[in-house]
C-alpha cells in the first residue's frame, strides 16, 4: 500500500508536468526497499512465533473468499504494473509490481496453508512457506535499494 501511494504520487507529479529528479526516484526506491525489508521481518517474526507456539490457523468463509480473490487478482495486477512500468521506464512502478507479486505469493501461501490445515491438519505449512517468501522479500528489497530491479516477466 505504501509503495502504491508513493508510485501514484510520483506518477501524478510526472503527468502534471512537474519533473522529478533522479535523486528523488532513488530516494523513493530506498523507501520501497525498506517496505520489502519490513515485510520480510514481519514474516520471519510472525512465522517463527506461530511455529514455536504451534498456532493453529483460523478461517472464515469470507476470509477464504477474499484470499482466493487475491490469489487470482494479485498476479494479474502485478503483471499489468510491470508491463506499464517497463513501457514508461518507471523503476518505481516496477518495484511496486514486485511487491504486488509478493502479495500474490503470500495470498497463495495463506490459502494453501488454510486448505492444508483444514484437510490435512498441517498447521505449519503457511508459516514455512512464509519464511521462504521472506527470503524473496529480502532479495527484492536489496535490488530496490541498489536500483538493480530485474524487469523479468514471470
């Protein structure tokens, strides 16, 4: 959400004819990188807590539906952001696309974890996959921090 607001503000300024400097864009990329690091930290702490306390997931029909919607919507949104970011040469939009893609992976992890708990009683699966996603969040954060965003379409 933070990255989307930063990107929207930056793109709006650009569309309104207010030129932004390369330094401003680099500073905003560093802020986006920090959001990746914060997400990773949260995932690690939350996952470790759940694994160590043997927490059981809770779900509701509405929660499952919202998560399923996110599983379908987030990859589409990430792809659109990436395509537009590449077309207009916006590293900020490309970084935001990477964060949206991670949100899609987290939604898939959550949805799969809830189903695995419901049908197989595997309470640890969501936390384990979240730890893997945390590694990717650190890598994306490092790339954003260093301005080495990969423009791959996967």
